[in-house]
C-alpha cells in the first residue's frame, strides 16, 4: 500500500513515499522534490561472528541515467563511486552513526539510489533526511529522527536550500544536520566569512530541520514499525567497572601525566591492559575487558580535564602543541611545504599544470571539470604500523576534500592564473587532525610555488569533553587519544578575514549552540596563532614560479578562428606542439592558454598561434620567406597560409632588371604591407622599408617624402594575356575586358 507524505517549506515541497518500492528492506523511502527522485533504503542483518564495532555502511549508488547521461567509461556503465558519491556517503554516515545503541552490533546498510535528477537542485540533504526517515519507520533500533538542510549566503542574505546556480554565487555552502536537541553534523565551505555569519546560518538550518523532524514524526506515527528489542547486546557486565577501577587505581591517570609522546603513552596503556587481562582474562571475555578498559580510560581523561587539570600531554585546554614548518624542501617540485604540529607531520607538494590537465568529471552534479585538486595520502608508517597499501579509502578522500575546500576560496581565478593546480599532502606522522595540518602544509606549498593566493589559510580542530547535565569543556588542538575518547572533532579552517571550511563530527547525540559558539571562538584564536607562525616561515607568495614550472601565456582569438588554430583533424595544433614542445589548450570562447617550462618555447608558440589568427593591416611589417617567383614580382609567405605580392617595382629603390636575379625561393625578406584590395589580396613593399617611406593607411601609395609608387600589377580574370599600356601583363576576361594595371597591387 502506497503511503505518501508532503512537507512544504521555503525551498519547495518535499514528498516522501513508502509502501511501493523495495518492500523487502526494513525501511524504504522514495523522496521527491521537483523533478528529483531518490530511493533510500535501510536494511539490517545479524551481527558477524567476533565483531567488535558497529558495522554501519552507507552507499550512494550513482546512476547516470538519472540525469539522462551514458557513463563515459570504456565499459559504459557505472564503476567505483565518484568522489562526490563518497563524500555524500560520509556526510550521511557521520550524522547517523551516533544515534544507534552503544551495545548494538547488527550490520546496518543504508543505500541511496538517485532515480531522477533535474541538475538544478543539490540532492545531498534529500539523501540525508530520507536516510533518517527510512531508519525511523523501520524496526531497526535508531534514536532519530534527524534532518539536514543546506544554507547559502548571497548578497548579505541567508538562503535555504540554494540551487546549483545560487551556490555558484554564494559566499557560503553549509550543510547542517540536527536532532530536536541540537546539532549532530556540519560541513561547510565559505569565502572568508566571519564567525557570526556562519553561526547565524547554523541556527537557521536548525530551525528548518525542526520542521522536517516533525514531518518524520508524523510518518513514524502513521506507518512506523515497532523497534526491535531482540537484538544481541554486546554490552559488558556492569560489575566489570568496579573490578577494573580497583585493579587500575590511578594507573591510567599516571600514564597520562608521565607519558612523553604517543608511542610512550601507548606502551604505558598496553602494560595496564596486560595487567587487566592477567587478572581477569579467565573470568571475562576479551572483548568485554577491552570495552571496559576503554570506559575507564575515557572516565579518567574526562574527570581530569573537567576538574581543571592538565590534558594527557600536559597542555591546558586552549594550548596548541609546538609548531614548526619549512618550505622549498624538494628542488624539482614546483612548490613544497612541511608542517609539524606536535607529532602530526604533513608534507605538502604543489604541482602546476596546463588548463588541459584539469580533471574531467562524470558525476551527478553540473560540474564537468576541476582545475584544483588536493589529494591526501595516509601511509601506515605515519602511525608506526604495518599494513597493506592500496588505493585511497573513504577516509583519505574525505580528508583531501576537506583540505581542498578550505584552500579553494583563496586561489586566483583561471583568467588571472591560467594553471591547473594539484596539491598532494603526505601524512608522514599522525597524532590528531592531519586534515587541518594538510591545509597548512598545502598553503605553504602554494606560496613556495609562487601561486598568488589571496591570503594564507590555516586550520585547527577543537574537541569536546561532555560531563553531562550541561557541563562541558572545549579543548583546542586535539591529539589522537583525545579524538578517540573525546566527544567531538570540530575542524575549522580559514584566513585572518574569516572561515573557509568547517567539518563537525560528534559521538554524543547532539551538541548545543553554546558548544558551537565556544568552538568557533577557540578555533579562530588558534587559527590566528598558526597563521602568525606560517608568516614567519614564508611571509608572502614567492614572486617567481619555480624554474621547472610551466610558463602559461594566455591570448584571445576570435571564435571563428578556433578552427584555423586547430586545423583539419588537429593537424595545425599538433604541428605547433611538436615544433615548440608547448601545451596548447583552446576554450570555446576563444581563450588560448599556452604553457611550457621554457619561456622562449611558450613565446614561440604564442607567435605561431597569433600568426594563424592575425588580421593583416596596411603598415604592418613582416619577415617572410619567398614562396614563388614570377617575372612581375615575388610572392612572400608572411603568415601561415597567407602570401603577399612584392611587385618587381617594390623590390628595391633601384630598377630591378629581373626578379630571379634579386631574390630566390626560400630567402627571407622583410616587407611592409602597402595595400589590401577588396578581395583581401595583400601587396607588399621592400622598397618602402629601404627608403623609410611612410605607408598611407588607406593603402594606396607611399607618402611623406618617398617617390610615387609605380603602377603596375598582376590580376587574374581569365582570358588571354597581353601587355597593357602601362607595361604590365593583362589577361583578357570572358566578358571581353582585359586586366589593367592597378597601383602597386594585383586583384582577382
């Protein structure tokens, strides 16, 4: 039976239907708005044997038929998820994961399948809200509902659920997920906006979300299934808390206080874990001992910080770990920067390429290409581990996308800086917030490469220690242990002027707006401190590009000349590339970007393109080669595919008895354009340059002190040849007319 529900809000009417599609899933929703339609399902199975975590999987199954497009791959079918699909899955995962019971280990999978997309409205928040609805009406244990809203900022006004076209104009792209109690997840990109504007946008998104939550509550009341209470609980026996407390005593607190670093703390905690296993290993299961130990670890850490004590590494709650950085480490790279914050170490490497190096996209968004990419790598040695190295996982893609979003607002436009830019951030050491360190290292690499960014960008992560009953402490620059046992990872990146990116992950059900405000304020304070440090390392972008970076020159040609530059089958443009070694990229608007590490080669390519499209004008001077010799003059190639005639009378200021005795084929001649007739034929003069004659711009004859130009020329009208009364040759035309001499030129 089909059940349909409608919710009307500022950005349109949202329709959710259930009972018609995917009926074997625990919960399924067909969500529609405008011409967009997506199927979102939630399914649960029994837990796997030996599992020690909650296996939640979010998959976004991109279907290009939804936008009327055939995939561009060799197999013409969808393959691995795109970056956009992975980021959408991560957004949905981060909002849902905290809302399942702590002792729940059943496998849960949420699958979102776009069926129809209008390419006008983004659909991420539709997926996120529909995922909550599918779980809420199902029998899967879930403490929602929650909802997600996108907010833009255009011309000083906040816009709810902006379209793609509006996002292009917006200074903010913020996605907020929230429950009835507060915020559960955030992701944002911004053009250096102040914290106050971003905070107002978060509050507005929450207000919109409350309406969507009420909407889902109505659906649950109408068609919701009773929540399953019969799942296998993985909670450890409660008496373990007291037993571990007695065994450990102050051991955990002492380990925090005396450790000298991540590796040393891990060793001290491993000793304590071994002691617990020795004392209780025969009585309790290993996974129960492990979970109970984690609770003791979390309790000791939180109690110490909440009571005003020092953090595990001795810092107070707003203190940043020691910073160090350097640039120019890699001589052949176009730009490089190393950033250290405590034991977190990131090497950023910038590469400049031609416009043609831009990434081509085959996704469910209107974006077709990307000229800026930031790729993040997390090798196992960064945490002192040994494991298989494969293709980037979702975490690597997500961290790279966040750092990319943080830096993108300060990049120069393609018109001002016609390059494709790639940054690779290598995590050489990891102990907390490598993504924000990647923002710093990537910025240093761009400045070292000479990329004229608007201003440097830095990032920091703020954590949360939630004591319950409204008691909390926000801590700046969380390290790995604090991320693991804390309640929040609130990453904020920006410049001195404002925020460029935000990402919020939490482990509690929600956070209050007081926590959001405090975190933004602490992040700003830390960001300014880091920017001061980066300024000491490199005060401004280098004035010159690396010697090994391509030199990009940009020129404009008439749109109707694009085909001339490309040539039949690309022959002309390939010839220029082969002759100069330069890259040539032509845009549809006639913009031509030419690049080469050799500046002279780039200039030569520019000249060749310019010659192909240049309009010849009277008074122009060319150095060309003699292509043909006739008894009345020589044809000189002045531009590719363009010849002009130097009449015998214009070869020299003296009388020339024979053209062949004066010039030869292949000889270079410097000539001036003295006439362009109505048919576009060009008459040239060498004599005008030898005598410094001024060329009449009307294209008739030399003026200003030179002797009058001799008449005479050559024209083809068909018919026979004859000598006319001025000493030139005629061909009689079919109309009975012969050719007459014209001043200094020829005509067809």
